[in-house]
């Protein structure tokens, strides 16, 4: 009897690496990858067009307001100066609005007013024309300090030779209001995660269908364990996605560097104003990458199982439709639970593997605890392994059969009875 | 020579005329006992026993849909049997010795965009051969088989026969000790079939065990030391080619001047006429009594030849007998 030699087989990792290496290179140099890269461009273009049209229509309605809490004379002078400058400077100036609550109220506290997030002001100007003070978040102060000084200078003299310096008075947002604003960060992160995973899972599915079309799958299944094939394919596509994300990231960085102000102007969205997540930006970005990988691996493993059982592209579409709908539902579930931290529904979203990465990413934006992420990641990794194992078992049980060649005794019995 | 093959229901199924031969001294490359596999309530393979000694060329014969591919897939660990055991070079899990095995599936498949040499290297890498070495060996193999000019061509640019050769070379690039080929001759023209036969012989001369399935019997007859005939998921015969041929009586071909006469009573009842010739199995009593009868009956013998049965005849008889027996068993079961 022949003894097993030390190198008579590839380890599961080596086998997965052989598959991953081939798939990575093949996908990277395929037309499909080009379309994958261009994929996000379409929503950006559509969003940009819609944004610019909407922006034109609603420019007045959405213009940024800076409140005035000064004496009535100073307030009137500031408004008049702003109106005088508007034809030349347009949107570079904020809309200056007197704060009604401050009128005739010597005890008006602009800091408390901002911290309570009352009104809809980006910042509030207090003090006098000679020594104005700007109350607001650091970001807003940095943005409006210059324009306020300009307006105050013109309010003091028709043709000013000097402009008063504006005193900053930064406010810290209250815990309650901070939570509210972090929801925005959580929602945006979830949306990004969802779009990316759907894009990628579709790619891994079409890759496997193509492989079945090429009839190479049996060669792979004969040479190495099927779970290694699945793992290799999943990680190859994950690596492809990281290349894609790097390209998109660079493109976005380039675009932002070239015309960040214009983009902010047109879309009304300034990432600088995005509230910091509870775990801090560096950890949040790191968790975002890991949760993206997990969400993709979970959905990809599911799609691989479906793809391996389907015999045609049409069958894949039919089979994958319920999974896509399920994925949409879990996304909505995770999105819905953002506003219900600690609820049974949120726990369910965290426990269910497919929605877990979405729910946990939102949690990273809202809650500062880190240990929960370690637990969730462990659970998600286990779910990936189980899905891959289950998928490969199903493949071996249900796919590798040579049609109805054998004898169906029951059927024959009926026919001859 | 002996294939050391037995079927667990051989004695019951085959009746007289065949007994399992003593075991070969060579170690077994493949040993399978009682393999059973069902798909959706359908028994594709129903208790297959196969033993193949190392270095043999072995044929799995059977009509389309007999269970050949399913049997090979179980032997290779692509699918697991519902019942029974299989061992490849003594290992229960064929994937554990993946480097020793080369497999060409019935449905040929390669990545269309891959270059030939890369495709061969990739197939070697699946079996543990480093890519660099795979490329070197791939180029060498392509050169040796007259495809050196196509080394850097994409698979999609090749003819079907060339692509099939590339895949076969990919099956061999890691120098396996066991090569399993599922219907390797299908889709090849006569010249390429001849080349493939030469390749198989060369492998066996190097000590490689080759197992191939086919429903075209003459390839097996020319190449194999032993065969297993699969019909309806069972193995009604497994043994040497010679023993299979011996199971069928020799065929007599007779040409006579007279068409009618008393001499006809000396011929067996299953005699067939084909033009001027009469065909019938050689009677158990031998040729002498027959000759005497023909001469005394004034048949006027123009020619008489006795031909040993071919593997094809044996295959048709054995597979047909197995199918008839199965049908009878099924009917009996349905009646009960």
C-alpha cells in the first residue's frame, strides 16, 4: 500500500491560493472589471444631474443661514451690507437672518441656543460691528469667519479700508444632538456598504456561471476540495474589490482636490460637516473595511452556492432574485434599527449573519464600545465558513451528477404494475 | 494476467462460465467495494466493486448512462458514495493524494482566454506543481506533441482537437501515477484517436496506471489488460479482456453450395443467415460432429471459419444479459 508522501496534496490554503491567483488576474484584466470600475459612475452622474437641477430650483430654500443676534441697528446694518455685496459675491455669502429669539432680549445666550440646536443656523453672529463674535461649530466658524468679517467691514463703512477680526466662539454639540447627527454617518456608511456588496456579489456569481459554462468546474472539483475552490473565488473577488475601491478612492480624492468646493456647492453635501462616528474616524474606517469584507463574503458565499447549482444564466437570475430581495430586506432592517439602539430588533439584525455587518457598522457610528465588534466579527466569520462548507456540500451532492442515468425503481414499478 | 477484480454479485448474476481469478501480486492503485450512489431517488450506481493494480491500463465499459462517470467521480472523490468504500493508493480520501492523480473529465473545459502553456501550468498548479515548473513542462509537452507553435495562443483560438490535447497534457503535466480519463476518445478524429492510444501505452510503459471509460469497445480491446462492464449501475463483469472474450462461444461462419437439406438439422437453433453465409456459435460438442453432419448431409461446404468472440460481442452479451436480468427483477419486485 502506498504511503502518503509529505507533499502529496495541497493544503486548503494553498489550493484556495491557486484559484484566487488565477481568478484575480483573469478578472482584473477582463472587460467585466472595467464595467465594475465604471459602475459607481452612473449613480454619481445621475445624482449629480439631479442634484444640480434640484439645487437650481431650491437654491433659495436651501441656502445656508447665519443668524444675527446683535443690536437692532447693527443687525440692520449687517443685512443691508450683505444685500449690497450679494450681487457680486452671490453664494459665497451666507444668508444673514436676524434671530427672532434674540430681538429685544439682552439675556439671549447664543451658545446655549446653538447647543440646543434650535433654529436652522449654521452659526450665529453676536457682539458689535467693530468686534463681532461667531458662535458655532469649529467647522462652521472656519467657513464663515471671513465672509462675516467682510460684511461687518462694509456695514461699518461704504468703502472700508480695514475689516474687523471676528472672534470665534466654538460650541460643543450636546450628547443628545450628537447622537442625532451620527445617524447620518451611520446611514451613509450602510448605504455605501450595501451598494458595494451588491455590485461584487453579482460579479462573483457571473464569474462562477462563466466557469460552469467553460466546464472547468469538474477539473477544479477533482483536484482540490470544493470549499477551497469557493474560498479561492471569494477572496479573489475580494482582492479585486479592494483594487476597485482603491481606484475609486483615488479618483474621488482627485476630484475632491480639483473641485471640492464646487461639489459642495452643487450637492449641498460637505463631508467635513459629517459628524464623527462614536468610535472615531480611524477605527470606523478600519471597521468599515472589515465589515465590507464580511458582508461581501457572506453574500458572495450564498451567491456562489446558488451559482454552482444553476445550469444557465437564466436559472441564476431566477434563483438569485429571492436572495437579492432578502438582501434588500436585511438592509432595510439594519437601516431601520439605527434609530432603535439596544432594541430586540437591533439585536436580531446583529445576530442574523447577512444583516450583521450593516447593523454593526451603524453601531460603530453610534456607540463607542469596541468589544462588541470583536464578537460580531467572530460570529460573521463563522457564518462565512458555514456557508462555504454548506455550499460546497450542496455542490457535491446536487450538482455533480450525470443526469437520470440510473434506474428509477419506483417509477419502473409503477409502469409495470 | 489478472485484474484481481470481483463483483459482489458476480456468481449470482453471471452463473456458470466465469469465476474470480486469484489476486494479482501488484499493489492496487484503486480498490472499490460496494459503491452505491443515488440521485433524487434514482440509483445511478448500485454496488460497484473494482480493483485495479498499479501500472495497468483498465477500461470501464458501458452504454451511455450506465453509471461510468458517476463511478469515476466517486473513485476520485469528486462525489462521495452513499455506501461502500474506495481507496486510491490505499487512501480513503483521494484529495489527500491529489498530486498522484490526473483526471480528464468527459466534459472538456478550459479557460478560453488562457494561453495554452498557462492552461497546462494552471492544471499542474491545481495538483501542487509550482507555476514556473508547470510552464517549463507545459512548453516541453506541447513541443513534444506537435503543438509548440501554439504555446502562446489562447485556448479559444484552437481547434477542438487541439484544445482537447492541451487539456490532456494539463492532466499529465504534474506526472501523476494514476491517470483517469472519462471518454477520452470522444470528439477526436481517427488520427488523434491513434495518437491518444499511443500516449496511453507510453504512460503504462512508464508505470502509470491508466483508467479510462468508453462506450467504444475496440479502444478497450486494443489497450486494456482488464475491463469492468457497467450496465444499469451494476458491474455484471469485471476481469481480463481475454476472460471476457472466453465467456462467449467462438463464432462459426459457414458457406455452403446447398441451401436446403437434412444437414440443416445439425446447425444450432440460433443460426442466422446473412447473404450466402450462415453464422452460429460453435456448439459445445465441438467442430468434428458438426463437420461430419454437414458432409453426410451433402451441404457442399464452400468455406468454414471459426472466429474467437471479440470484446464487443462479449460486451453486448454481458450488458444485454444484465439488462434483461434487471428488468426481470424489477418486474418481479413490482408484481410483489
